[in-house]
């Protein structure tokens, strides 16, 4: 029986020293351990500096492709495709009739009337004279509509728009008229330029051997 009281004394003494470490456990020493958690914000800070670095590299890369952009001047290669040139020998008096025949052939071959522009270097075509009698506004309005063959004087050719086919009737006028009108007519012709007049004069102006 004396052994029984001794045992509880031993247990109590064991509890005494255990209480002291318990108080040590309650101490704030383990609690401050969460302190390293603020170190986590340092992680986002680390990716932060590398992020600004790449944008700096991207901007110079963008500048490099911008320089080859000016290579666009290669587009002038389109004008190299000059229109075909056909010469219809005709005198100044018969140039207008030859131009009318050329227009008829074009329409019969399937060309749309709005594809054809007729230019005269001397007297205006009767149609142009008639339409101009109603005023230039209505005359050029028909040009802008582009539904029918349009007849223009060489002096107004710079105002005319490009059409697939341009027919020039060298029906007189000063020598400078043909020299000025033929190059403009070639520039306005998208596919075909027909010149009704003196072939030698046409070749001399356009530099062709047609």
C-alpha cells in the first residue's frame, strides 16, 4: 500500500517539470515564426524587375522592322506595265473618223462603253461640243459617272480619269498639242492606247517603234 502513495507523488513531480516546458511552448517564440511569411512578398518583387527589362528589349525589336517598312517604294514597279500601243495611220482630216471606227470595233469586241476615253488634239468631237453647251458641270458629271464613251479635248486631258482604253485622234491643232496629249493619254490608258494619226509623229513623241 505505501507504494500507491509514492506513485502519485512521482507523477505529480513529473507534471511539475512538464508544466515548465508547456509554459515555454506558450511562449511567443513559435508565434514569431510567421515572421518569415512577409518574406513571401519579396517573391513578387523579384519577378517585378525582370518584367520591365523585357519591354525595353521589345521596343528596340519593334523599331528594327519599322526601318524596312520604307521599302514600299518598290510599288512603282506597277507603272512598268505600260499599256499596249496601236497606231492607226490617218491624216489630220480623217483622224476623227478613224477614231470612231476604232471605238466601234472596241464595243463590238465586248468592251464596255465606260472603258473608253476619246481625246482630240484639234477640233472637239461633236458629242463634246453638244454636251458642253449645257455647261461644264453636266459635261464632267457624265465623265464621273463613267457609263458611256467620253470625248475630251486634249487641253482637258489632265482632268480626265484613267480608263482601260484611250483613243487619241490627232486631228490637227498646234504641233505642241500632240506632243503634250500623247504622253498624258498613255498615262491615262490602263491597258490599251490607240493613236489615230501620223505614225512618224506618234513614234517621235512616244519613243516607240510601232
